[in-house]
C-alpha cells in the first residue's frame, strides 16, 4: 500500500507536466483575418504579427480568409486544432454580431471560439464621396431626406460594425439609405473614392490615408470622443445626433476547446507584445488604441458587445440573408 502511494505521488508531477500547455508559441502561428487585405483588420493584424515575431522569435503568418461577413475565416479557426497555433484576429462581427443577423451559422461563437485578448479599439468615421453636396452631418441628413432611398452607403460586409453604424444612423436620423455590402472595407473604399457610393462608415486605420489625401470627405467620428489623429473632426453626436455611439474593436480568439491555461499564456504574450513602443506608435499613427484586457475581462467585454449590437439589430431590423 505504501509503495503504491509513493509511486502515485512520484507520478503526479509528471502527469501535471504532461497536462500543462506547452510554451507558446513553440511553432509557427497562423493568424486568420476573415476579411480581404487592405482593410483595418488586415492592417492591424500585420502590425501585430510583425511585433509578435520580434517578441517570440517564432514565425507569425497572416492568412486572409474572407466571406460571409467574416464567418468563413472564423469557421476555419473554430474547426482548427486547439493548440494555440491557429488564431482569429477579427472585428466584432464573427464574435458578437453575425449570429444575430444570419439565419444560419457554420459555428457557435459562444462555444466554438474562445476570446483571448482585445488587440485594439479604433474610431469609426463617417465619410462621403467628395462630389456629394454635403459638408456636414446636418447637410447629409437633409440631402438624404430630400432623396429617400437614393443615397447608398457601403460597408465591409453584412453585420459588420460599419454596416450597423449605418443602420443606427438611419434609425436615429430618420432617413432611408440603401446599404451595399462588400467583401471587406478596402473594395468599399475604392467605390467611395470613385463616386459609386454616396457615403460610408469605416474604421480609422483603413480610412485615414484616404481622408488625408482628400480622396474622401470626413464628416464626423461615430464614437463618443473625438479622434486624436483628427482632433478638429466632430463626433456624430456633436454634429446633430445626440447619443450616437459606434466604435470598432479587434480581438484575438482561439478554437473553443483550447485549454484555459494556454489562453492565459497567449494573452500574457500578446499583452506584452502590445506594450512594444514601436507597435504603440504604429497603432497611434493609424488612430488605434492597444488593448490591455486579460482573458476573463475580454470575454465579458465580448458578451457586453453582443448585447449592445443586438439592440441595434433589433431596432433596425438588419438581416444578412
């Protein structure tokens, strides 16, 4: 009896070591971006991947898997091995919105994806094509009311925060706009610059170069605070729609079966990477703010975002199919 007890005691450390997650990363990491290259999600993912390679000395590869409002890329991660080496870096849609606007989902965001870390928060900007006769939010609303249904607004896809920001604008301003979804923000921006769209809500990192070059006209920031990179640009609330609030964020998630201890390890590594001064400078130049949330806090944040955007979906009646 004593011999068996001693052997069992000796085996416990080895068992604990076998069950503990391996150091992360101990192999190349693949980060799935569920939108095309060129948009804010892609830009910030590449910033993060470069900093992670520097911090961990392991390869970090960005793979764009666009489609269905981010569901295609998210489903790749949901069905991947839960070893921490296939991750999702995404806007809110796949984690907090899509299941509320799509009638059918290939994965359950609450069960099949595990939130890891908030990577960045970014302002959303309301812009119009330069040829549009609107130089303020008030003028845009007046023009939309004079031409019901004739003004089009583009988005990075059905159920994206940019789409729902437009739906919220329609409800609060009492206007009729035609939504045109794209397979990402970059192709929508191309049509806005070309004059094929009247207006668009887009995330700051992807839109800032176009604003600075005068290819589009920025009217307002959609959040509750002005953006540091465009301090003279009012918020939509300041410009005539009190209470208007829409902001984007980008978060990292893993397959749902990933061990909690491994999620904690990845979170700690990512947050250490996000403290890199060069990365912070690149984020700030793009109008983004780095996240600092731990795993549980980010999971709670995602839950709150599901409730927040769910109210917008219900108020607007937005559907993706």
